[in-house]
C-alpha cells in the first residue's frame, strides 16, 4: 500500500509536540526603530517588528554552507517551489532585494542567481508581508530583503568558493568570490560569479480540443546556460555624519535550449498526423545598473536625509528557430523569430527621516522614475506578425509615515500617492495606448505586548497595493512558440489593486500563528484558451482573486545541538475568471532539522510537502522533496567542505492541468532535481570588524518589471 507523501512529516514534526523553550527577557530598540519581540530564546533565530520579521542567518545553522536559494527555502515562513518561485503566503510571488537592490530577473533566472550567493556572506533576511507606504505600491506579494553581514576593516576580507553538482547525466559548475576592503574613510567591495548549467528536461503536453481532436506532444529539452554577474561598490565617508556611495551591477547570460518533440494528432473522422519538431532557442540578456547615494545624519537621535539617483539599461537578444516535419507535408513548417529589446530606467529620489525626542518618528519622501522601452518582433518563414513597439512610462510618487512606541504598544501608519503617465505605440500597426491615473495606498501596523516577559504578543497589519502590467504584457505582439502554442500581449491590460490584512499571535517567542486575507480586484493572470487547435497564452484582467489562510511556525531545540523549525500554511483561494470560478483549499508543510555533531560534522535535513493548488485557470499538482547536507570545517577552519544531496526521493516535478471552455491541457515536466554536489568555501580576512555599507537603488520596483 502506498502511503501519502505527507505521512513522512508525522515523524519529522514530532519535536513540535514534545519540546518547548524557556522564555527570555524582552528587547527594546531605540527611537529609530520599532520595538522588537524575540521569537526564540537563547540566540534568537527570528525577531519580529510591527511590519516585518527578521531571520538571523549569521552564526545560525542557516549559515552552514548553503546557497542563497537554499537559505530562503529553509527560512521560516518562506516557500520555494521546484522551479524557484518564491512566496511568503499563498500564490503571489515576492520581490527579492539584496542590499537594497531588487534582483531584475525572471523567477527561473533569479533562482539560478541566488545559487551563486553564499550563506556565509548573509547577515539576515527581512521578510515584509505587507510593505508600508515608504515602499513602492507595486509590491503586493511582499518583499524578501537579503542583507550582507559584517566584514573586516583596515584590511581585506573575502570568500572564494567553487561547486560541482551532478544533475542526471549533465554537470553544473559554479565559482566566484566576494571581497571587501576598508582604509581610513574609504570602503570598497566587489563580487564576481560564473556558472555553467547543463541539464536535460523531459516532458509532455496532452491537449484535448472541443472538436474531439487530441494532440500528444512529448519531448526533451537540452539546456546549456552560462551566467556571469559582477558588482562593484565604493563608499567615501565625507565626515562622521555624511557619506557618498557609488555602486555598479552587471549581469550577462547566454541561455541556449534545444527542443526535440514527437507529435501525434488524432481525432474523430480525421487521419492520424505524426511529426517531429525541433527548436533552437537562444537568449542573451544583459543588464547594467549604476546608482549614487548621499546620506546625512542631521542629528544624534536618528534623523537622516538620503538622496539617490539611478540609471539602468538592459537589453535582450532572442532567437527561436522552429522546424517541423509531418506525415502530411502541407503541415510542414520552418520559421525563425528574432525578438530584440532594450529598456532604460532613470530615477531620482529624496527621503527624510525625523526622530523627535518624545519618541515619535516620521518619514517622508518623493521619487520620480522615467522608463523607456522598445521591443521588436521579426519573423522569417512564418506568419506575418512582425511588430515594433515603443513604450514610455513616468511615475511621480510621494509618501509620509508616522510611528511611535509607548508602553505595550507600537504602531506605524502611512500614506503613499503615485501618479502614472504611460503611452505605447506600435510602429507596425499604429495602435496606441495611453494611461493617466493616480492611486492612494495607505498602510497600518500595530503591535501589542500581552506579556513581554513571557514573550506573548499580537499584531495587525493592513496595506493597499497595486500590480502594474509588465512591459512585455502591454506589447500587442503575437509570437508563435511552436505549431500548437502562441504567446500574445494585451495592450488593454490594467493595473490590479490588492487589500491585504494580516493578524499574528506570538506565544513564548517560539510559536507563531498568523491569519491573513488578501483581496485583489482586476487581478492580472496569464490564462490559456484556444483558437481552433492553437493554444493562446495571454495575460488579462479578471474580476477578483480572493485568498485567505492561516500559517504556523515553531522554533525548537529538543536536545542540545539539535534545532528544529516547522512551518505550516493552509489557505483557500477563489479565482473569478468570468467564464468560471475556481475554488481550492491548499496547504504546505515543511520542517528543517539542524544537528551539530561536535568535532565531526554539521548535518541538516529538509523536507517539504505542498498539496495541489491553483494558478489562474491551471491546477498545479502536489509535490514533496527531501534534502540532506553534511558540512565540516577543515584546514584550520578556513576551508569548509559541504556534501549535499537534493530531492532524495526524486519526487519534485512540474505538473499542471488546465481546463477552459471545452479544452483540456495536461502538462508535465521533469527536471534533474535529484542531485549530488560538493562545495568548497575558503574565507580569508585581516583587520577589525566593520559593518558593510548598504547601498540603495531607487528604481528597484520598476527594474523587476523588465523581465530579465
């Protein structure tokens, strides 16, 4: 008899019912920050503020030879699915920032980039489920902010690493370094990473059409991806209260995929059609970003003036060669699609924080962002769907927030206004779009200590957010992906607006329960529909998406040297897609066990189960996976060796079912998720501790819409 996958967790979650931590004393921050509640005793893994919680990575078991993606995967309250999509609760993807800079990539590319970051260089992770008014309103899925840890002064410190991973029959290799230096008033830092990712995916798509036609498409995807990223930063302390910093980031990638598919088409009253299709898909995305930041501490109680300017330029060359040969030669096809594009972002921003001796703290700021984008679609040998699209967007934003802590209460409230002017023009069809709208986005966060000595508290938060259409989605293009699938833009796409509410209860600092409700009006979703026997993938606005749920987290030490984190989330989603309403209840559970075996090794075990859930009009299948890692310091503790084994049960896969207006699409893809890897990390340093400078980027929210 086959046991359900979640039975595994009855054993792994057992410490949650048999262990608890003794309470520890509370902690109060100065006037510049909100009061803090410790969620763990001893050295706390998690601390909570009114509008966020912070996972302390430095010196915890999470700083044990992981990649950045693995750290997020194993962090309390965060969820990472097999293709690297990151979420806090429910289905909305998050915004990921590293030292104030949003990573401007798709979810797949972001996952690969996070694998180049070492956990040894991460200080903490801030998780903001409902970003306040000081953040741009286009962050409805929440923010995950990775902050680098302390380095050394009056000298040089750094890390050099290399990794080899066997994934099926193909290897993955990565190497890189991070370095920091401080001399008198100068601070410099830099990093470089390079990865070569070779892998084979297997999958199929089974499609049933309303007229009785059935298409069976089975194939292989051969991946040869190369990625390079570097970062350089320079900070000069003009005085004890003033500093000027400049940072430059760049990424260059070459993503090559080959597709080989066998196709069989059958149907009532029709002859069987067989064929073979091949595709050569090459993408070369590039991104460069430079920003300057001036800060001035205007007094000694926390007041601060910050001025920022940013310039970002990205480009992408994309080629897709498609060739298909069928038993009916009239269906044969050969085409080459070329889709170059470039985007520029220019932003200026000013923020002022004023701390008042009475304990009040207020912040205000203004920001202007200009975006220019051009996309071209050139098709040879296929349908005449050529397109040349130009887009311009200007945003003018202002915000004000107010916060105070008194007695057992901490509160923070704010309001943000954003004015949007946008226009788009298809030079090919002369189709024009214009947008001119203003939005107001309030936020409120409350924290109340029920019993600070015992670690009991409650909190409530509310925020109104928006989601602007990605630039590609507004482009009225029509791209033939293969003989049976088309991707098209939607120039009529409008922003979505979300009301997000969350309440939390903390007990003995080690146990948390959260209840949330998220209502999105005019929500944007990419759905699949059919035109004849062609599947059309297009983003559109739908009436409403509603999601509510509850989550639980525990932080335990059953025995000395054995630490356990358990997370559970249960949520209900309702998607109103006009033609149908999709309702589903889903849950996820994960557990992380970290064991320190003194003088031998550090051992960590990770397991996660996710039940089926929905995304737009697609039903995603359940998945479960388990990881094992063993780490040990060698060569005087400067060199660390780590052996890791991912997806031991080989159960992680992508499977989804879409049913819409009489069409049924069954999709399956298996990546080489069961892997074995060896990682070597060497750390060097000299001098005294200093704190790495955090550098800001004022176009972070716009950059993620570029789609690189």
